C-alpha cells in the first residue's frame, strides 16, 4: 500500500516526458528495463531541450517587441514637428486662439491714477504757503534799487478809500500813484492784449489775477515813470497790491523791496455802502453786491495775511478809514511823518 502512489506518479511523469519527446523530436525516455545511467542521460537531454525551447521563445518575444517599437518610432517621426515634445527641454507654451485680444483697461487705469496724482500734487503746490526763505535763497537781482526807488504798498478792503488818499498824497508829496486795479482794467481794454479775457474773468468773479501779469504791468509803469525823471529816482504808492503773500515776496525779489505798508482799516458794512454808491456812476463791472461780497472774502483770506506779515516786521502804518476822507488824510500824514520823517 505504501509504494502504490509512488509508482503511479512515476509512471505518469514518464508518460508525460514521452509525449513531450515525440512532439519536440528529442530523445525518448527510457523504460523501466533500461539501466540507470541511460535514465540520467535521457534526463540531461531533456533539460537541454527545455533550455533551447526557452531561448527560442525569448528570441521570438524580443523580435516582436523590437518590431513594435520600430513602428511606434516611425509613427512619431511621421508626426508634425510642432507637436513633438521632449522631456529634456522645457515644454512650449500653450497656443492661444486667434480671437483672444490684449486688454488695455488696466493700462488706462494706471495712466488715469498717475495723471490724477500729478494734478493733485500741482494743486497742493499752488495752495501751499510761500516759502519765507525764497527771497534769501534767490540769486535774482531786483530791477530797481531801494536807494533810487521808494515803494509804499497801500492796502485795504474794497471801498476803504485807498484811491482817494493816494490822490492827495500825490498832490502834496510828489508820489506816483500806481493802481494795480487800474493797470489791469486798462490792459484788458488794450487791443491785442493776450491777457485781456483772463483779467476780465478774474475781475468779474472777484478773483486774483495771476501775479506774473500784475507784476509785469507794475514794473513797466515804474520804468516809464523813471525814464521821465532826470535823476532816475521816484517814489511810488502801489494801490491794491500785493493781494497775496507770494505776490509780495515775488515783487520784492524781482522789482524792488517795499519801504512799508500803508493799511486802511474799515468795516465791511461801511465799505459795501461806499461801493454800491460808487457803482451808480463808476460803470465798473465789479461794483455790484455779489462781486463786492466775493471781493471781501478774497481780501480777508489772502490779503490780511500780507498785512500781518509786514506788521510782524514793523513795516505797517495802520490808519482807521471809517471817518470822512479829510480826517483820514490828516491821520495818514501824521503817521507817515512818524514812520518816514518830516520830509517824507
């Protein structure tokens, strides 16, 4: 009983080997009657046959793989050059469709913001108070020397009576009266003037004319006066100027330093009544209630800082302009004598 399974298995194995030998043409396995050394020779031959069969199978598989790779490579080579990619280099950027367009609105926003910032900077620089050291640090030489030219700025609100008092000082003391307002009004009526319309708009709206225009007109008028004198010396009452601090500094830098400021102080209610009365016969476009109030606001906001600046330097002669003109003139002469001497 114990040997039957082994014999049956051995017989089955031999039958299988015989069948393989017949199919492959190799040697036949020995039978039971053959010697043991023949059995070992048969087994060795069978092993060589199996190894040869495995090598043949491997060669056929390699040939099939090479053929497949060759066909795949040829198909890649047949593709268009633009579609091939290489792992060794960077991938090309994706192609964009032809209907995509460059968007310009971000650039427009940047330009608008830059322009707005620049305009804001310019506006702020215009509104900045003038630099008190601008004159000291400037290399400009005034057109006239204080030894030859005496300048008195005559300031006061609209209707304070500046023109009336200046006319009397001209009569009695030989001053030359230059009214900035009169010069501007004459310039706006001069044929061919490039500043005519600008001056009209500023006067109508109660605004200040650009200082470059006013200073140029004053300097030209002063030079015309000096050309008529033998000794090239003169004294000027400049009425209604400067209206702003930058005008004062620029005038002293370019034209001539001022000796002092003659300031006529008067309440707005009194000045408004005088201007409305004057407007009945003056024909001036700014002698109306609306323009008068605008001029009051402009004077308080822009001209009063000029008065305070010169007052801090001790160069202001202040006169109360509320009384009648004769009384105001008497007070003016008395205070000028104290400031300039008996023979001012």
